[in-house]
C-alpha cells in the first residue's frame, strides 16, 4: 500500500481551515504541517514561515492559502524545492508576477494547481458536459450574478481585505470569470464599470462587466459585496453549509436550442422546436453531489503521484487573472480592452 501523501497548509485562516478539514477526509493524504505566524490550534508541527518548515521537514505538496500578495513568493519557494503547489485564487497579485512563477515551474517541471475549486464540483462538471455536447445548441449569451453582503467583521479580522486590489472583483468575481472561461472559451474583449466602497475602503464594492468570447458569445457579469441578495454561488450551490441556502440560481447560459440555469440545473427548451410561440418547459438535469474541496485534494494527490495533470493549472489561472485585470482596467479607463493577444502569449509561455 502506498504511503500517504504528506501535505502542508500555509495560512490557517478561513480558507486554510477548509483545506485542513478536506485533507482529513481524503484517505490517501495526511496533514504534515501548518505554516501560520499567528495563533492556531493544531496537533501537528506549526511553523512561522514556509522557509522554517522546509528546513525542518519534508513534504510532498503545499497548499498556499495566504493573502494574494504572498502567493508568488510562497509559490517560488515551493517550485525551487521541486514541491508541487496548490495556490488559492487568484494566482497572484498581478498577471506579470504570475507569469514569472509559471515560467519557473515549467523550467523545473513542477506542477502548479490553482484553487478554482468550483471546477471540481459535479454541478459544474455536468454543466460543462451539457454545454460541450450541444444540449442548448450554440451558446450565445450568459448572465452571472454575484451579489451578497459581507459583514463588517469580515474586513476587520483581515485588514488587507480593505485595500485596493482586494475588492470583490479579484476576491470573488475571479471564480465566476474562471467558470465562464471554462464554459464558453477565451475572452477577447472587456468593458466594465465599478463603484467605490460604501464603507469607505480603498477597494470597490460594486462592478459590472461585459465579456465577449472568441465564439461570439457575450456574458454580462455583476458583483457586489454590499448588496443583500439570494443570487450568488455561495448561497445557491450548497457547497459550504456556513452560508444559508436558497433555491435560486446565479448563472444563466442561453443557446440557440435551449437555456440552462445553474446551480438548479434546469434545462429550458421549447416543445416542437425553438419558437417563442411553442410551449417552453424545464427539465431538471440529474447530477451527483460531493464536496469540491475534498475532490480538489484528491486530485492534488493524483497530480503529486503522477496519475493526473492539473485540472486548473498555472496557465489557466493566469488567463483568468488577465480577464480580471482587464475588468479592473476597463472600469478605470472606460475603454474597450482587447485580450486576445495577451491570452495567446499566456498559452505560448506554457509550451
């Protein structure tokens, strides 16, 4: 029987604790260490820095759930030691920083995974399958709603969340952008608007964007962390019990032969062919249920053992990050941002 894969979690905050809990649920892995400068209750070795940990013990993989500004530094420490690393989204504070990390990992053949865990959710996997199979015909349009109200203590316990660049565009919308790329392909142009924080923080608390894809599909996408609403992935997907569940959907995907709402998985089609005079009915598509964070840890184990390639590799994380940066830039400059060339360069860098 193979020895368990030894993992370390760097950053024992809200997301880090979820990774720790997920590791405990995967049979083939074990938590070997936690890196956390602040107080934390663990029965295993705890180190103040990643450097201290590497000097003391050997691990097979590292999960970085630190603030975004520390992702590249931590990622580089892992890559230079040839240790596979799972980095929470967004991959880096900037696409340029991320590109340097990806290049270093490619040169040393070290796997980088990016924590876009929703791609490990059976709901998302089934949705992607339906879209790819042409169940709704040619995809023409998508609508994403990401509205919720974060309490004040969310920002008080982690003041970095109040800073420029740590608003809901980069912290939350990055997940939705990644899924739209997963469903619809590459983004070529972006237009956007955003509004300053009502709480007086440095970042935005409201944004809207229009994304156009290579296929010609168009996506409208809005985000706010200061709006009371039932329409966000957190409240609709039932992924994480800490959030109160609603029976709403937050993604609508429209095609020439049907439409799909996610995550309620209702497939809408006209009886007798696409015609607004014909009756339209919904069929709830069957889908299994499992925790995507647990699935992601199991996948990380397979990557470390050489049994799988990363589902969301560094290049995928970089491409999503470039779209997020384009949204921010478009909102500030009020200009149409073209992304095609940048995404081609990201792909070339990985070859």
